[in-house]
């Protein structure tokens, strides 16, 4: 199965027997109101399909609704602890793993924005611009399920 979109990720997870827990439009609006932003289309699709959990997918990472309202503060703490450059004003932290890795996108970068990633202990001195949000989510799928043949 070639995986090119958030919908493809959801279909793959369902085929693996995972139960996806979606977020309602009201919950997504709550996130937008909390941060005072409009979220990009790809991220909204991710939230609407599996924003409340997706089995083993990204298990151990703070990415689902129960952590979303905390990620902005946690991202700032990670920046301070590691003496990194300040995140841009329109940075939206959407993912953190075990407190030592984080990722954000800039709200001004369109519906499928590039992701900026940082990990402590990997000789990184600041956030690094990576590929699109879609590709980040696809990469997380392959990291969560080592039995999948890598294809994107």
C-alpha cells in the first residue's frame, strides 16, 4: 500500500486492526480558540480522523487531544532548557516525544506546512526544517510499525 496522505495513514491503521478515535469539530474549534489560531488543513484532517488516539500509532508521543493544549508550553520549556533560538510567533507545537524531542509547524506555511524538529542528544543545536506535515506523519507510521515496508 502506497501511503501519501493522512487518509491513507488512517486506512493503513484500520487494516492493522487499530481503532481510531476522532475529534469532533467542536474539539478542533476548542483547540483553535485556546491558541487563537486557524489550523492547517492537513492537521485538521489528522485531528478529525485520529486526534483522540490511534492504537500503537505514535504511542508514547504527546500528539493527541489529551496533550495538545499543553504542547505549546512544553515546547517553550524545551527551547529554554536547551538554549535554542526562540520559536517564531506563529509556531504551533503539535508533537513531543518523551520530553526530549519536539516538532512544530508555522501556521503561516499553508495547509501542509513543513515541520521543524529538534531532538536532544543528537548533536542538534536548533530545530531543523524537515519535509511536510504529511510526510512527518507518514514517517511516524513507519516508526510505529516496523513490519510495514517503507513506501511514500
